[in-house]
């Protein structure tokens, strides 16, 4: 059995926004959600916080934004000469 996500953290304003834009969630993990986006997958870093197989019943505000910004920086500035998963 995997980690259980507390009900009040399963759906957020951002989840509802993506659903209203027509994206279908194909997977919800402990800290990331995956959506079908045309012929690609959109992976969204959430504000959920996990420890081993537990998802804490709280969120860290803007955690997903910060992690996404860090990955974007590294892939576009430091690792731009290497093949990676970032799509423009």
C-alpha cells in the first residue's frame, strides 16, 4: 500500500484550475501530480510534504513553485547542453 494523502490536500485550487482547463490527472503521488497534456505529461510539484511513506496533514506554501523554479534554472542555465525533460 502506498502513502495515503489526507483528503484536504488531495485537491487544491490549482488541481481544480487544471481540470477546468481540460487536463486529466493520470496519477497523484505523495508530492507530485501528473496530467495528460496533449502528447506529453505535465508533472506538477505540489505543496504537499512527505516523510518516508507518510504525507503530512499540512502543506508548505509555494513549495511547488520554488522546486519548479530551481529545476527550470538548472535545466536552462547550467545543464542546457545536455538532453533533459523540460519542454518549451
